């Protein structure tokens, strides 16, 4: 089942987004046309992917000069698996960190349909956190912190075993050179 979900995502079909629409506890990201992050180079052809040492290397390979990748993650998360994939909807940049049973996942997906994306969450209120003029939405979903925002052509997601304070520190680290 997990393998099929990755295949459908790689083909540009948002399986989890479709499932999330069936629940009553969802959040829809609005397109704000934030004029920051744009892709200057496509480092892989459509249907291909490439591994990178760091998230910064992957962002640099796409020629993205706007603030996008965090400069800090909690120390327990080391040695991420980082890749850039070019699917039918555009470039996707992935970074997956693990520490025992804990995880941290960072996703930047090129998309002109950010307003169609939804995120599953608990019924608790969602927190807005504004940095550098960009609104970041922080929610909980069964003890997993989820952060969602738009930056230029990207819909951005961070999720994992984090505290809300750690999530805010990650967000702050994205823009520390921009402030």
C-alpha cells in the first residue's frame, strides 16, 4: 500500500489529498501568489529524480535563490535522504530525516494549484505564524506537527515529531538571512 502511494504521488496524483477531502477536519491552503521562490533550472528531466547530500544542495540545483530551505532542524535529526523529482506537475524537493521512531519530512512541490491542496488535522485550532510577509499555518494531526505555506511557485510542507516551538524555529531559520 505504501509503495503504491509513492508511485501515485510520483505520477502526479495526490492520493492522500483525495483521502483528506473525505474527512471533516481539513485545511485548504489558499494561493497567495507570494513572489519569492521560483525555479531557474530543472536539474532532472520529467520522470527522473536525483539524490543530493543536503537540502540546500537540492534547492541550489534548481537555481532557487529565495529563502526556501531551513538552516536549522532539531539536532536529533541528522543525515537526511534528499532528492529532487520532476513529476508531471513540476519539481518536487524532498528531505526525510529519521531518529528512532521519530521523523521529520520537508516537501517543496512546484504547483500552480496550491489552493486545491488540503491538509488533514485535528479539530484543534490552527496557528498562523507570519515571517517575512509569508503566513505559515501550524496544525496538529494525531501528535504530528504539520506546517503548510506557499512560497512563490511552491507549496511547502513540514511535518514530523516536533513541538510547536521547534516548528517555529525551523520556520525562522528559513528567513534568518532575509530579515
